[in-house]
């Protein structure tokens, strides 16, 4: 990805889903949300996933408005939209156990 012509965050998300062999519709169904709901979150979620891909530690995910905090499980959480959060952990400098979930 050229830094002067970066991919749109939703293109990043779609690219990752393609790599996993999932359509946006299948991914939404897997999460138990509508495709419309996923589309509403795609831009921000794409930005967050891109940053997570570059992150070397949880602190790298401490962006304004993302409300980074550690959960009682030891995993980390950032705010996506409404009740939706992205949770993750790190193994060394690699993000692992990434999830997208409705907290309430």
C-alpha cells in the first residue's frame, strides 16, 4: 500500500475478508448483524484493523475517541460504535484473538 494513495479502510476490511474466503454478507451473518450495520461500522473498523495490523503493543491502539482499556480477562478493548467493541490481545508484537462484538 502506497502511503500517498492509501486504500480506503473499507477496502482493507474487504481485502481481509477475501483472504479469509468470506463475503461481507457472510461475515455479517457470522457476527449476527445485518450487512447494513456492518457497512455503517466498516470505515472506522477498517481504520482500527489497519492500525492494529501495524501495532506492536496495545498502547499503539490508544487513539483519541477509541477508549482503549484492558478487560478483566487481560484482553484489550477499543470502541467502534455504540455498544460495539473490538477486542484483542497481543502475543509479543502480534495482535491475536481479534473479535468484534456487541457488549450489551
